[in-house]
C-alpha cells in the first residue's frame, strides 16, 4: 500500500501464498472460545497445515471442550476454563492463542494471554473501543509478544490481485469505490447485545467493506459521514443499529460509499472505478469462491476466480502468523491495523448520531 499510515498492512507475497514447513517447527495454538468460526473453520484449517497444530482449548462448556479435544488429540491437562485461563502460562506446549470470543471479550483475553507469555491471533473487530485496542497493543508490546488481527482477506490471493491492479495503475486514476456487506440476522444472536458486540452490522460485517476500501486504495480516509436506521422494530435492534451507510473521502480524492445491514441479505462486494477501467469483486468477503472481474482499456478482460475451498483461507492465516512468530517479523494485519478500523468505526457511529 502506498500511504505511510497504511504501510503496516503490506503482506509479503511469499507469506500470502503459503510455503513449506518451517524446518519442521510447528507453532502450537490454544483455541480460546468454541464457536462457529473456531470449530467449523479455524480448527479444521490446522489439520490442513504442516506448520501449526492445536494443542490446547479454552471453553466454558466442559463437554464441548472434551469432544473437540478428542478430535485434535489435546490432553485433558490442556483443557482450560475462563476462570483458570492464566494457567496457560505454565503450558510450554502453547506458543500462541487464537481468540474467537465475542468482541467485548477480546481485550481481556488478549491482555491475559500476553501476560502469560503467548502470542495472540485475535478475531476482528479487534475490540469494542479505541481504549481497549490501545491496551491490547500495549500489553503485547510490554510482553514482547506478537499481536495479529484476523484480517484473512488481506492474505487471500484474489484480493491481493485486486490491490496489485489498483496500485500498479492498471485502472488508471481511481475515482470511486462502492462496497456492501450484510445479512438478515436471527433473533437471539449475541451480536445483538451491545456489550458483547460493541455495535451492530458495522462492527460485524461492515468492517469488511471499510477495511477493503482502505486496503485497496492504500490510503486512510480524511473525511467521512454516515447515516443509520432501524426499519424492523421487532426487538432485534433495541441495543444495536440495523443499517449503516457511510461515505469517505481519501486524500487523493477517491470517494467511497459503503452499506451494511442486519436486515437483509446483502452479498459482500466491492467495485472500483478508475479512469482506465472498472474492477468488481463479488463475492468478496466469504470463505471461498472470491471472484474478481475487471475490464481495462486496451487490455484483455480479467476473470480471476479463487479455486480454494474452505477452510484454506484459515490455513493460510494460521500459517502466516506462524511464520511471523518463527521468523520474528511483525504481522501485516497488526494490532495497529485493527486499531485504525476501530477508530474509523467510532467516527462513523458519531457521524450517524449513535454511540461514541
């Protein structure tokens, strides 16, 4: 990326494309939280890797933990609860934790993991507030532990192809970006609880559009404005918003418009308009089948469809962080990258007249 403020998001191509085993060295993950993303995606992804393995589990559900432990050959002695979480300090068979908890719990367990001497791969959004993000970064810095936020799309080859086309000038001068992402949420989801989620669709799926605009443009927005609404007064949106729409102006003059919702199916996409052509990625944010098409003046049309199947993106992510740990390099999707998105989302909320 071109802008200095976004430089930490650069991902070395060799990391993004995977690679061979690290001289036989496996990085050992402790899974913190047994939900859909960990059990259905991240943990199965480790079985596809020669670089990482699951060696410990943290859960508040003993039976579920035992079932998962049996699937990954995790001994009973490496099953922890949230109450005795700090005992992971004494487990030399843990290098890093993967935090797949509700957003409101990210900060506490990142800080405690760092204090226990473990590296941290934390799901996005990084946390609920700017202050929590800053505390997470400070704790990992103090403990000399690495902190990565799980922006798996920044490691995905089709997404990197899109960024390369933009940054190389193949689309000419970028004028505008459009993006959307959302779904119709069910009653009773923890994501409808503001304390746990920090907000509604903006925090959950709108963050994909926000991060994609920044990542692809290679700039940080200087001006933004936003609106929100609740259309379905059925009890789901008593604590969080249903819809958010926002616009951003980047220093180069690029204008971006984004939408997110919890009230309708909104297939994730982004479209980039340049003086020499248009690039469209849809689906853009899913676990497989990322599809890029581009029509460029004076060049052949581009049609790039990701052929990998879920959970390959999670394998790449786990392996990438393993390489950062073993090679002692800072992750591209770092804590500072997560903090930038949280700061911008707080600005969006303030502009929309929601919580600060």
